[in-house]
């Protein structure tokens, strides 16, 4: 009989997914983890199964490892509600958002096959209509050949027309420019028109309300043509005042209108080229429309490849990216951001100030205070708008180029479009999006440039060189006039244009790269090639003499020399790699994001363990296992919870935490419930009851949460375990002592729980003493005095601990009784702690009686004992309560050998970790069972 084998592979352990073919299995899915690889086959539909696995892995790992950058739909935040249908809808939504580069907040409603009348082709073009919250989107069956994006803000009406045999189920969409689009062959036309009209009416009402508020604000504001904001009004120097006005005045024109970068001898040719291109665009507008809703076809692709004329560049960037819709719907938003952000100092503003003069330093616009001030305002305003991103390097270069060709407010919305829609996850602390695209680029090199991939086994060199291509859109590696042509293509096609151009550059240098011997030589080859890429209006670089040409052809190691036209290079990238689709890019991103996130996690793990291991005595193996337990507990709560506790606290901690701490120190944190679970798994001693165990876990969390952010770091947690398992008796007692005084012990704890059946203030504590009890007490007192003197001589650099009052000491003893429960030496330990307790009670009472006569003097002196205790608002000792010090309690415990043996007994941390792993696994299996039962 065949056996059923069941095993669980946590998504957090999956490091790679791939389709493979082996001798035994023609097609299989290989799932790689950190420990091993497993292969699965015999699928009814391998493509569908692989797609679902990749999507689930992507959702889970982004939820666990990249929760900061991921904005999940509500249904995906509840794993038990994720079904195959939900995954299909999510995959389609992601594709539509990427294809039309829509805001991430857009929801996809209807998907319908239809045909759109295209006047330029004089026919109906078949494709698919997608409707979202604020857009009508159309894409032809052949992705990229014809597309249409119509914001609902441009729509006047959506009406049904009479159906005929030639025009079945027609719908007319009228827009504000007195044009209309005709759609036919729509299935479920009535429902689609009704639901779309509901959203249209809601959008129109919202827009009218916004305009009414804007008109009200405008009527009470000054009609100044520009806006001026000052850091303060205490200027006495007239020049300084003028500089501040310039610093804070929002520009109403693109910087290129005032600062042009002309090269000698090119003015005539450049103007002629500009006029020719401008006329081509005007002809295109008359045929295909103008604005966001113009038809986007292969013809516009050819026009963009030639380079958009400077007079139209800002307008077309706004149109192609649909930043114009954002600008129109947020009138006055940028001005208010500038007003709020200027004058505020933060880490982002410091980095911005440092990079201002590094942004296109050779361009005249940024050798002038006007350009620098505009760049400062745009970057600072965006950092204020999106604190999660704030400011990242390369944003300054991008913003500089945007300011050259667009008005300042337009440049701001273009930056928003790039950072939040067109290059998602690129601009954050970890640059995950750029790393994922580098991994995708490697995969495309293997698929499209197989010969080069065979000659260069380690493609990581090429991908690392190309990182700046993606981060700066080639602005940092190409001559400026050529680079802005690449930016033109990027706004038209998105990241697809960068992938295509990158592949074209590598193919053009494939022979030299294959013959290169090291990374430096490959870098020089690509750098030399890109330096020679020019535009049409620039004069060509003189060709080398024939002898030099022969040497260049015969020497494969030398980089190519000669002028390369950027338009020809872009067209070549379209011709050879234009079949690359957005759907393929999104599929590869989903697949490679798993590898990138796990590689990043491995790096964080290594750095964290190296950092923490220097401060603890735990073995590297045990510390690594503890890290896994800590991380898993964080993941269990983050994945199965409602993402409110850990994730929200994590976000708050990042927002308000000390910026001096490294990212490694702040990588993983657990909240109070998570630490309570870890306490139950790894605490070496029992607490006597589950209620008291929870109490101690709560106090431990309060003690470790030094920053008061309601989160505990792995470093703090490891230090706590190191004290319990590896430190000497003194440090263990010190930790227990601190758990029973403020701030760990609070007044909010139930006073009824302070009563212990073994320790009560209403009855005396009897200890079996010898017949000569008085002499025995005197001997103990002598021993205590000697021990206190010895302890005082020891070097102690730590701050003296506050005194412990009677209430806190009762809790301390209760904890000790719970720790001894179940120990083989339980009776001896109970007798020893009873003896010590009696001695400490006597010490406390004697000290209390000795302080009573001097109470009036203490009041006049400001109660130095209480001041030393440091209890302002904590749990101060009352007039009828006594106090004891840590040294007195430690000295008392050292008098009993049974207690000394108990605290000095070696503890097996490895065995405890193994047991904790099993228990944690059972907890996860239980959660999974509960979630399945809830369906």
C-alpha cells in the first residue's frame, strides 16, 4: 500500500521557484529552500499551478519580508480568504496597473472584449476594455500596437447608442474636448454603462466640491502671481531678503526657457531639427488627438524615438505619464506642500541639501540659485508628501531633468508619477524594485542574448553595471541630449523601454564583452560605448583613420569607437526586443522578487548575527537558531494576524526611532504578545502558574523596551537570553531583581495577585532554626555585613539599582517559589528561600525602625533615600513599608548553598531551542487548522 506523506514548507523558507525537466520527470516544479530542493510533478495544468505558486510566494514574502513597501488589498491581508479566483483577479489587476501605469490605489471593475473606432486607421480595432475607479482603458489584442487611456475627469457622458448589424451594442464616450469614442461589440453593455456612469457621477460631484472649496480659498487669498514663503521675518540685509524670495518663489516656467545648453555651431541645425519634429507632432495631434486620451500607436513610438521637441517635451511627459490628471485634480496641493515643508529640518532635507549642487552640475540652470531653489522645493515637498520614501539618491538627477522641461508644479507631479507608479519600490531604503529588475534583466540576457550568456557565466557583473541605467534612466551614463531621448521613451513605454535599450547596448558590445577578462574591462567597454551615443543635432565624432579602424576590428578587447546615433539605437531596440511585453515583465518580476527578498534576508541575517554575537556568550549555532525562532514569531503574527499590532508598531517605530541605529539593529522587532509567546518557549525556569508566567513576560517586555516604542529588538532579546543562560549568579539575580521594581513592575498590576499563600504580611513566617536561634541570627548578620563589604569593593560601573520595597519583595519571593517548583531539590530550595526571606524581612524591619527617628530630618533634607530610589510616580514605599537593596538580597541568597547551586547549575540552551522549535511548529499548525475551519 502506498504511504501518504505530508509535510509543510513555510513560504518564509522558499528561496527559489523554477520549472525544470529531468530524466525521470518531463516537466516539474522545483521549490528551493535554505535546506534542500524538492521537485513536484504530475500536474493536470502545470502552467496554472506554477503561476499560482509564484503568486502565493510573492504575496507571502512581500507581506513578511517587505511589508514596508507592499500595499496589499484587504482580501490579501486575510490568508484564509485567498482563493484561486482572488489570485486570478489580483494578477489581472496588477497587469492592468502596470500596462497603463495607473496609481496603485485603482481598483479594477469591468473587463470586456470590444472594438474601438480608430479614425487614423478608418476601422474598428479589436481589444479589451478595462474600467477602474478613475479611468477607462483600452488595449488592442496585440499589446502596444494601439492603446487608449481616458480619465473619467475628461469624460462628459457615457451613453448607449442604437444597435445595428454593423454596429452591435455601441457605446459613445464623449469627452471635454468635443470629441467622442465609439465602442462596439460590448458584452453586458447595460450593466457596464450603468456602473461606469455611477463612478462618473461620483467623480464629477467630487470635482465640483473640490472646485467650490478652491474658489472659496482663492477669494480670500491675495491675487499674487507667485507665492513667497519665508523661514522667518527677521531679515535686516536687503540682499539676504532678495535671496530668500528667490529661494521660495515657485517657478511658473520650465528652466530650459531661461537656461539653454547650446553647443557651438549647432544652433542652426538644432533649430531646424526642432521645427521639423514639432511639425511632425502637430500633424500627429491633428490625426490621433491631443492630450491624455490620444491614441497611442506604433507611429507615436517612432516619433518618440526621434526625440520629443523641447517645446513639447514637458507637455508630452505630463500627457504620457498622466501626471496632468493628478495636477488638475489636486489644484493648490503643491503650493501647500511647499509652504508646509520649507523650513522643516529632517534627515531627508539634510541629504537633499548635500546633493543639490551634484545634480547636473554642468548645466547652466543648476549653476544658478533659481534652479537650485526650484530643485530644493520639489524634492523637499515630495519628501514631505511621502515620508516612507522621503529622499533617495538619484531622485535629484531625475528631478533636475524634469525641472528643465516642465513647470515646477508639473515637475513635482512627474516625480510623483515616476516614484509611485512607473518605478514602484525603486526609491526606498532597500531599493528592492531596482534589485528585482536587475534580476529580471539577467534572466532576459539569458533568454535574448544566449551566446553572450554562455561566454559570460557570471551575469551579475553586467547587471551591477546596469543598475545605474535603471535608477537614473540612463541619465548618469549617456550624454545629456541622448539621455533625455531615453526619458522620452520611458514616459511612453515605462520600464519596458529601459529593458529593451539595455539589451540593445549589450548586444552591440557582445563581442567585446565576451572577450573581456575582468569586470573592470567590461565596465570600460560599456562606458566607452555609451559616451559615444549622440543625437541627430550634434555633429558626428570624426571617424578614425583606416589603420586605426583595422586595429579596432582586429582587437576585440578595445571598445568601439565612433558616433552612435541614439535614435538608431532606440529603433534597433524596438525592432529586436519590441516583442517583450508588460505581462512577461510582471511574471518575471513576481518570480525573481522571491529570490531578491530572500537574498536580502540572508544578508540581514548575517549582519545581525555578526553584530549581536560580539555582545553575548551564546554559541553561534544557538544564536542562529534563536534568530530563526524570533523571526518566525514575528512572521506568524504578521501573516496570520490582522497586520495591526506588529506591522503598525513596526511602522511607528521606523517613523520615530533613533536614526543613529543601523537598519540591522532595527530589522526585526516583536511586540508584547509575541514576546510573551517567546518567553513561554525559551524561559529556563517555570513560573509556577500561567498567570504569573504572563506577568513575568509582561515585565520582561517592559524592561527590554528601552525606547518605549512597544517593540523589542533581536539584540535586546538575545541579551536577555544570554543573561539567563550564560551569565553568572550575580547577573541572573540582578535581572530578577530588576523585574520586580519599576519600571518593569507597575502599579497597574492587580494588588490581589501580590498575595501569596507562602508569603503573606498578615501572618508570620516560621523557619526551623537551631535552639540557639539568637546566636544564629547574630552570625548571619555578621556574615551579611562581611558580604556587603566585599561586594562594595567589587568594581561596578553600572548605575546602582533602586531600593526594593515590601510589596515588590513579596513579588520577588513569589517568583522564586515558582522557579523552584518541580526541581529535584525542591524541598531544600523551599527551605533555603524561606530562610533567606526571613533574614531579609528582619533586615528590612531593622532598617525601617532605624530610619523612623530621623524622619523629620529626612523631610528637611528632601528625602534622600527616596530620591536615590528614583521613584517619581512609580510605586513609592509608604511610611509603614521598609526597603532593602539589591546588595542585601544578593548577600542573603549567597548564604544558602542550595540557592547558589541552583543559579550556577548549567542550563542546556540547545535542548530548550529544539523543544521550542517543535512547540512553535505545533502552534503554526494549529493556526492553520483554525483558519481552515473558519472558511
